[in-house]
């Protein structure tokens, strides 16, 4: 259920934050914590499909992104405004706005134009995520979009996630998130 996924994602995120703040030597906490992002990304894509008011959904996400940015910047950059990294809610907001635009493009009478516009929206949202230096960068935005595009297609969704999020360098099969955060794997978790 949605509630269970939220609780699991929050527990995984807590593990990641404990690793980042109190227990940096316990790398296993980071690996568990990396599971939070794909769950939250899935919930954003599902949330779009199930919300009764998309504008309120976007507004709530925007308000939360703004409110949490200052504490995030203080922790991450040591100052109230740190322009070199934005919190994950901005990643989700960019992806949600891209989904809204893609839906509008797909409703055009000329299907080819709709698909071309959808592809452009995906590329632009990836670029915005990367240039704005949001958490997980453009790949984080793409993660949400993959869940959106392959919704209700379980094996295609898995295959698309695997292709998008597995880097040649890290072979991220166990700790999902490290494939898109460019962090090194602990030696004991490398797949050879």
C-alpha cells in the first residue's frame, strides 16, 4: 500500500541520514538509505496519477521544497543559501512539472508532434535537473519519468530502471542510488 511504501522509504531515508551525520563509518546504512529515492520517485509518479488536484499537488511540493531548502543548504553547504546543490524535493518538482507537460503534449491531435514534444520535455527536464544541481541531478528526474512512462508495466519498468540507473563503473545492482550519485562503492559490495 501507499502508506507502507511511505513508511519504508522514510525508514530507509533515516538510515541514509544517520550514515551522513552520525555514523559515516557504517557504509551499510548508506546502502540501505539509497533505497529511499526510488520508492519516493515511484510515489511521485503514482501521486500524479491518483491526485484529484494536480495544481495543489504541485503547490504543496513547491512549498515543501522552499521550506526545506534553507536547512538543507545549512547542512550541506554551511550557509543559508548554497547554490551548488538543491534538495530532492526540487528533483521531484521538476519531474512532476515534466509529467504535466508530457501529458499535455500527448493529448495533441497530431500524435507524432506529441511524441516529439514529449521527448524534448524529457531532455529539457534532464538538463534542468543537472544544471540546477538538484539532488540526483538529471538522472533523478529521469527516474521519476521512467516510473511514469512504464506505469503498470512491471517487467518493462524494471528493465528501464536497470538500463537507466546502472553505470558501467559501479554496476549498481545492490545499492540502487549510487549508480546516479557517482559515489564509490565499498569494496565488499562491488559486483565483479
